[in-house]
C-alpha cells in the first residue's frame, strides 16, 4: 500500500497572467428637465492582468479551480442621452481605462490532453477616468490544454450589469480571457531532466537502498548503476535502461532507448526457453485517481507484452498486469521519486 501521508495533494497552486477583452453595455432612465430621458453606454477594452488560485492536478477526471484576478484595460467609452422621441441630447465618446477584479469558480472534466469546464464569475469593474463602478455575475465556459493545463481560453457572458448609483440601469456584457499558468510549468511531469540519466534496472529488494539514498540526499540526482548483462535476479529480470511512454499514454517512446531495453529482454527470453511464464508488470506514480492509474499501467504492460511478441517471444509465455500506484519502489515525495516509480518490471512466474 502507498503511504497516504506522503501522497501528493489533489490540488495545486495556480499563478499566471491573463489577457482579456471586455465589453460592457447598459441602458436606463434619468430625469431630464420635466421629462425622463433614456441613457445608453458601452465600454470596449482590452488589457493584461494577473490571476492566482488553486486547481486540480492534471490527472484525468473531475476538474475544479478557483481563481482571483486583477486586470487593467485600455479602451473606449461611449455614453448618450436621448429624449422620449429618440432625439440624442448629448453624446460623449472618449478613450478610457478600466480596472477589473474578478472571482472565478469553475468545474468540469479533465480528459487526456484537454479539459472542458463551466464556471461562474463575479466581476467588479471601475473606470480610471471617472466614477464608473459596475459589478455583475456571469456564467462562462472554458477549455484548457497543454502540459498540466498550461493554457486556458475562457468566455463569459454577463446577463445583467449593475452600476453603482444607478437604480434603473439594465445591461450586460462579455469577457474573453486567455490565461497562461506559470505554475503548470513547475508541475509538469518529468520536469527534472536529470531523471532521464538514471539507469533503472528494476533492482531486486536488496538494491532499493541505492534509490532511497538518492531520494534522501538530492541534488544532484546522478545514479550510475553498473551495466550488468540482462539476467534473472530473484524472480525479476534485471535489464539496462528504462522503458518510457508518452505522457498519459500507453504508446512507447521511440527516441530514448526504450525499444533498446525491450530488445534486450526479448533476446534474453529467446535464449532462455526454460523461463516458461513471465509477467510484464506496469507501475505508475501516485498522481491521479487509482482507477485511472490501474488502467494506464495495465495498458502500458500490454504494450510491452505486444512488443516482446513482435520480437519473437511466444505469446503463451507472457502475461501483462497493471499494478497502478499500489507497489511503489520508493515513497512519492518529489518529481524524482515519482519518476522512479513509473516503471515496467518483468517477473518470472515459472521456470
């Protein structure tokens, strides 16, 4: 069992920059001499901002996020007053600058490489030039993509707009927002390139102390395991190298020696027919829901089994099973340790 005290929190910190296009519209009535005049106004603006909050991790499944953003906008503002006959009595058009504060709460579904979510947003906008103050609540829709949901595109519609000091106004608007999350760069999987220089050989239990020492004394993470030939140690086949997969996928990578490691194991099995039954085991780290990790590890083990069959190993000698995150090599405390736990092992069942 995984030590629950050392599991990674399902929430991560979110911090980034935004670019927003903002449009506000309103109309109302005001005293105009002995009559009541119609008033209309609109603001169109664009500008950058900052946002921070919390969001779920990149694992597929339920998505939740909460953010607080502050933005500054440059744009134009138009206001007009007309009598009951529609005659424009006054019109004012000028360049204006606004600031806006928004509180964003959303939820949805996170898929393999893209996330879709709906959200509600409270927006408070104020003019830099004069006393325009308005607030609104809005429903919205968003999509995020990239490593660990790095990029977010969002659109909100304001069904109403309330201006401070105005009692008869009706209005609405929209905001279109692009959000770049800096923290996603720090939380992306395999963020430390030094992990790729670790030669994992699926060591027997007596060699686990080597890896625990690395975890306890980083950095640097440099482990040079001697390049022993492929062999059976205990009930496991020990091989040189590491088998990598594309992110959140069972597709074996072709650019980092993964197939060279599979070639070693296949050649060893062809040369040792006394190994009658072999279990290909897939393992993951603790990021993501258990059912997803179980399925992903099973698919990765099956992919390696197929690769061995393609290299001349009899299918009836091989089985594939995914253990997900339930059999970690070391505790999942850092990107380095989680990389060690993402592995493929070959367990001899019968010989």
